[in-house]
């Protein structure tokens, strides 16, 4: 079980607002998600015992072939985590699993407090079941069903509710050669790059983002090269199994990664984002957006950093796109001190449309952002933005992490609007007011009960 809860208070120039979000997320074990403790012995014999896989956000990445040895099936529902298919082949098996996330939210002033809205408190539930079939060491068939529901919410959006639908269904192939490994996937799947600023599985909202896609990558030494073509899934709340994808919405990427200066990460990618009949404040029509991204992340001693920049060109209808986005997280961890304190600073900026009516669209499109990037509350949109957030993180005990932060927000240009997730302009804010948007305080606690259970508050 993984879980999350964030408490955030936001105060903005127009009106004070507050939000509390509580999630008990990702009960991830066997079909019934048992909460049995995940113990590890410290003796030498146990050190030689094959290790059970850690529960992953992407459940298809888990390798349960270690349970081919019946003597290792010691936890509840292990009989469902490994069901042999072909006798004598430990890599041929079926594995079943489940995720459950319960998330409570309450807020009293949406849209940065710019208009009167009734207070709202509600529960978001995400339930997922999956079947993972490994035909052999090379071939895999993975299917996941998702049921996402909102209880007591005043306004239900497409990212809040999606009863009983196909979230993932793909065939994967892996082959290792002398100089590298080739991987390919075909079918409904999801992608997540780096900190998920611009390409994510959208784990923050209740309904995650999937893509009907063809994916391939090659990994060799410090290098990785990958590419995919996809049609993002568009979600409907009308009936079970009614989600669709089509040629009116397409997303393709070519990406190169390399480890440099040790295990530090350097990556760059080109993405083509195409969507028909879109509407911005200053442009309407078919969108064809070229995105060029570069990122450098790593760690040296107590210092860690993650820096990313993206430029965008293209057109929306008759308007030319000229947009950019920047993001950086850095911090220093004092590992020699009690509670292992880390001081951090996050800085983000994204362009807005500074000159409406000039035939150029400057509003940055964050593509497929993760609603968790700024805070678990997920209000702020990554467009027309300047954002600074100093933070302090401590670890009083092994399983508990506490974080306190203050976020300061401005608009990059007052000619454009304030934006909320994922890229929605707040009505009545474009061309009005000062650059200052407001600030929020963030208090967050993460506690891991065991390998399968976590709560965030």
C-alpha cells in the first residue's frame, strides 16, 4: 500500500484560500493487497536469499520469477503473485495484483480565490487490478483495469472520475545482446520522464494518463536511445470501457540519455504534439507544437540538482508558437547531522503570451504534467509562471520524512492569465492586476509502514 496526503494553505491577493488533501494511495500487493509486514533477516543465510521485488509505480516492471522456488512463497497471496505457466522455465508465469488509493480533499477557494465558490470536501478513490503474463524471458503481456470515482464532489472533471475502463494493455519484448538491450512495447501504456514536469503518467489526479503507442528503446553502457509514436487516451465518464484515442490527438518523441561525470544524468529529446481544434486566449485552430528539451541532474556529496529547459515552436491555427519553460530543484543534505536535514530551493518559470493579437502565441504548453510537481494539492499550472519555493526536509525516524516549504508565485506577463492544472486559464485574470499571484505554505509528512503501505499528509 502506498499513500499520500498533503496539507496546503494558499493565500492569494484576491482572496485567502486553503486546501487539505489526504490520500491513502496504492495498496499494492496481491489481488487483495495484503498488509503483511515485509521482514528481512540480518543473518548471512538470509543475505544469500533471492530478494522479492519492490512494489513499483509501474507494476509491469516487477519481476516475480524469484517465487519460482516454492519455499520462498511465504507471504499471504504469494500463490497469486507467481503461477507457473511452462514447467521448468522460472520466467514463464502469471502474476496478479491490485492498487488502491483513497484520497480526501477539502478546499474553500478554487481558482486562486478569484470568484466565489462553495466550499467542497470529497473523496477520490482509484482502484486498479492487473494481470501480468510472462511467456518467457523475452515476451510479456500486461493488462490493467482501473475504476476511478469521486464521492461528494461538487464539480466532477474528466481527471476525477472514470468508472471501470482499460488503463493498460500492451505486449512487451526484451532481448539482450552482447553490446546492449533492446526493448519494445505495443499497446496502451504510459510514459514518465525525469521529474515528470512535462511528460508524466499523471499520478497526481485521480485518473492517470495512458497512451495507445508503439515504443522502442536501446540501452548500451551509459547510453539510452528511445522513441515512440502515440495517441493519448481521451477519457469519458459515460459508460464502462468507453475511453478512446484517435488521430485528432497525437504525441511522438525521440529521446537520448547518457550518464556523465559518474552517474549524473544528461538527456535531451524532441517531441511533436498535435491536437485538432484547440483554443487558447489568443489563438484557435489545429495545434502543431515542436518541443525541444534538455535536462541535467545529479548528485555530488551532499549537493543534489535537477535542471531542465524546454523551448517550443510551431503553430496554432494562423498563430506562430514561441514559448519556453525552465525548472530547477537543488538542495544540500547534511548527512552527518541528526535527522539528516536537507535545505532545498525550487525555481520554475514558463512563458505567457505578452502581446495578444500580434500573431504569435507565447503561452507555454506543459504537455502532460504531473499534478504532484508543485504540491500534492496540484493547483498551479506550468504556464505564464514564475515560482520560487525554499524548503526544509528532516527525517526524525527511519520511516518518517517531514517537509516544510513556502511557495511564491508571479505571472511572467500580466498580459496573459493565471493558469491552473493542467493548462487552464483562470477567467478574468488576463490583462488585469499585478504580476504577483500569491503564496502558499506546505507542510508534508511521509510515513512508510512497510514495503506495501505508505501514508502522506
